[in-house]
C-alpha cells in the first residue's frame, strides 16, 4: 500500500522557537515551508480558516513538519504522558548524550533528568512540550525474540 512514510506533523504554538530548537539543538535542517490556502487545507484537516503555515525539517531520511495554525489557533492540553493513546514521542539517536542534553538546555528545551538511563537514553521536552527520546547506539529490533520454553 504505502511506499514510505512521507513525514510526521507536529502542531506548535511558537513556530520560530520550535524551528530554532529542532535545527540548533537536535540537528535537523530546514528544507522548505509553505503557507497553505485555507479552503483546501481546511477541508483536508477539518478546520475552518486554519491559517496554516508549515515548516519542513529533515534529519537523515526523516522529515518533520512543524505546523502553526494562525487562524484556528491551538487547543491547550496538559503535557502528554507515555500511556496516552496516539503519538507518544519521537526518538533520535545521538552520538553523545551529555553533549545533546546540553544543547537541549541551551536552546530552550527541558531534559527530564529523572528519566536518564546512564549514558544510553534520556527523555526531553521541546519548548513546545513534545516528548523526544535521545538514544546512544540503539537500533530497533528487526525480529521477534525466541519464544521461551516452559
């Protein structure tokens, strides 16, 4: 059915701050932007007069779309928790956890120090409160573990 994942979209309150954070702290590059026409965009997204501005960022093959809704605005919700249905977090590999954590703090993000697992992993929040997992040297499994024998 699908050839590949095209992008992941995140709605943000402060587009400029988030673009700066994702590029300067997390190593993404800005590859484009658009100001979408309200009629077709509103129909697609189910919003009246969304006033959508989107900025596209890339890291490797992954494309992140940051969305600002100048017309429709944002619905305020409390910070997501990991067991809430829907997108829980993004996960990024980094070479050095301490250096990455320092960049996160320098550029307005929050390192959730209680989540740190040595020099292997830590969760952060972007300025817009998106959860991101930073990992060193982890590759997702490509097979199921063998079944244990009773």
